[in-house]
C-alpha cells in the first residue's frame, strides 16, 4: 500500500470510516464476489472491479489485533451511479474474492 494519508491507518475504526464516508454521500453498499466482480446492492448489478473507480481508500487495523486488516474503498457504481463503500480484508484472513477485487479495482485518484 502506498503511504499517503488516504492509505494510512490512524486508529480509526471501520465503523467510523464508513460513517464519515456516508456523511460524504457514499451511502450505498457493495461487496466483492468471485471472478474479480463488485456487486452493487442498490441496483444488484455486478461490475468487473477493473471498471469500478476508487474515489478514496482507507486502511484500518483492529485496535486489539493488528491482524484485523481491512481496507474501505469509496466507489461509484458504473451501472447506476450510486456512491458506496466496500470493506475488503487484505491480510492473511482475506478471501480470494477480496484479494482479486482489491488487485483489480481501478485506482485513478
């Protein structure tokens, strides 16, 4: 991960990061699925992660367990335009779907 403030973990919890993004209009929810796909729960459409542009990326670590490594991405659904978030594990606990989606997301920030 790059060492920019957007990537840096400052001890902010996952819930706090998502609440801040919701205040900025990222109210939709998204999830990683098999095949490097991101599902938007607003329109129920799947999009290749490579077609979904990252607006912001924040890394969190569990206060009691640094192995609880999660990245929150603020995204815009290419199908319906919903601004939403997806939480993806990136450490040893990450699923193959999360790893593939994170690798393929389009980072044009």
